[in-house]
C-alpha cells in the first residue's frame, strides 16, 4: 500500500538539511531502485523553486510499504530526523487516484 510521509522542519533547518542530504537522498534512491517511490521533495519556505537562504519548511514522500508500521519505521530512521531537521513527521495511508 502507499503511504504519505509528511514532515515539518524546525526553524532554520537549512544548514542541518544540507549536511544530512546525501544520506537522505541515498535512502530515497533505494526506494526508487526497488520501484516503491512515487514522489519525494521538499516544501520551499517561500514561493520559489530555489528558496536560497529561506530554506525549506518540510518534505513530502509518497512510497509503497508493507504496512503503516513499516512506513513509520522507515520514516523514523530518516537521516533528516537524526540530524534534527524535522520537528515532526506524520505517516498516513495514501490512496492514489490520479494520474
């Protein structure tokens, strides 16, 4: 089943985010290689694809997992979580309708 992982960043997370980004992306690449990643990306803190020093306010990942528990475990092991980038993370079942 698909699950949406929705994370909100702490204030001024950009430096920590950049430091943990390679490890974060490696885990996403693994999901992609396994054919389980639907989409992933950050929420810019301002209305711009490149927010510069404004940074990001959070992230969204939609991927396939065996269960809600498996999705939560995966989300809790994210390098951004360990680096203190995320203030909170919510994982919910997701039903894809379009496209």
